[in-house]
C-alpha cells in the first residue's frame, strides 16, 4: 500500500468520524429542544449528509485550485 492510499483512507475515516460527531450533536441538540425522537433523527441525518457534502465540495474546490 502506498503512502498516498494510506493517507486517503485515514482522511476518509476522519471525515466520517467528523460527520458522525456533527450528526450526534445535532440530534442531541434537537432532542434538548423538545423535538421527538423521529424529528431528532431526521435532523441528525440531515447534518450528517450536509457535513459529507460540504467536505466533498471543499475537496473538489481545493483539487481544482491546485491543478
């Protein structure tokens, strides 16, 4: 395994962990705001998807600038 491949795997794992932390926090805050469990789960899922989308967009922008 090359260093580049290992770095990509590590970054993907860190981004997934970040998205999980963000979604957990969003779900917790929604629950604290008197949302029902399904509503809190939906908010957590939206936060998870938004985090992954943001990271993908930033990665694309950085790749376009560096080329």
